[in-house]
C-alpha cells in the first residue's frame, strides 16, 4: 500500500537487492488469487462464460455457482495478469462454499479472454505489456462503471439471491478496485477484501482511502510483509480512515508473505525467493470465508 504514485508493475521483481524505486513500483502490480485450488467443498458447481454489457463495451467473464439454489453473489477483481485459469479455479472453489461468483476480464476494453500467460511472462522484457492493460481499468471512473454494471447483472441472475448483500475481493491491482466498487455501489456491497492490495493509500487526490466515508461494507485487508516494510504507515492511515467513518476494518500484516503470496501461478524470477505461500494463502482464504459468512449471510 504505497503512499506515493506507482510505476506500472515492478511488483514481482522481488529480490534481496531491490532499489526503493523498484520496490515502490512493485506496489500496484500483481494482484493475486487466494489459494486457487479446485473446488473442494461438498456443493457441486457449474461454471459458464458470460458476456455483460457495460457503458464501455461488452465484458467477458466467468460465472460460477452451485448447480441448484440461489446464493449471495461475489465479484472478484483480478490482479495485473487478468482473467486466467487460476482465477477461474478460485471462482469455482468459492462457489463450492455457497456463493455465485463472477470473475470478469478487467481488460475487456483491450481484448477478450486470457491476455497474459503467467507461465512465460518475463518481467524484464514483458513489463511494458502491462501498461495499457492496467491503464484501461485503473482510469478514473472505469471501475465504478464496471462495478455498477456487474452488480446489476448479478442481481438478475437466478443463482443469485438478490436479497443478500454482495461480496467483492481483489488482489494487488484489484485491492483499490474493491474499494472503488464498495464506494460506488455501497447499497449492495456488504463485504470487501483486499489481499496485498497496491495503491490503497496514496498522496493523489483520487486515493482509494479517501473513499472510506462512502463505504458501508465490512472490510478486510491482508498486507504483504514487503509492502508494509516499504510503506509502514499506510496501514495506519487506512485504519484511521475506517475508524473515523465508524466502520472499523480488520487489517493484518502477513509477516512471512511477500507481495503476491496468494497466487499459485505467480511468475518466479531466477534467483528470487518463491512468491506463492500456500500456508498464508490458506490463512487468507479462511479470513475471506469468515468475512463473507458474517457479512453476507
């Protein structure tokens, strides 16, 4: 959570000799999926690819839900690598817990489907590919327009229990999008979770933390150890904003986890420590389920 502007995506270039500039640049980029193992809950699920009209075009998305019944909806905001198999598996896993889960392609304004391959992505040579992609969803108003369209679509779907509040979760780039969604559709969002969110607190006039007075949802923030090391006061600023709004949020630093720890398909660079941390990813998953159980039931 940086308190200054971010360069677009150095986040996964973690190494022991990172410069301050590279570390700060890391803060926006990688949003990841928490413990994207195949659905293991007792409920059988179905996934379909859908298209949703928005003010800016047509968004392709994965929609997963139990095979029968209606359930609270959840909107998942991807990291900088966008919609891909790992995110879809996470959506199915969450659906197995009793939710109707929408995982949209955040880059539909640029292209359809999976636009980046984490298996071959090279941070040294491919980083420039992220700039237009991330810019398409982080542009002012884009997430808010999308959020309103996604929520309206969910509320018309048979597997969605529209009498229940909606949850939303996001990873890195998706963390600020969770906050923007929670503020833009405050009457429908009941819970929001950010895992290693980048740029939640900045010095910019559109910093997500300035939206806190508009947010009614119950919120959880999981902070990576290296993000906290770089900006140790960001979590305190965020906490104070929620307390001032009389809507206290749960904010935790994962002391053994690096930025991006939740994503099994996280690219790894030669000579750098592994990013994915299964134990802490499962801890994050448990926090997510507890949040949704308390706020969406």
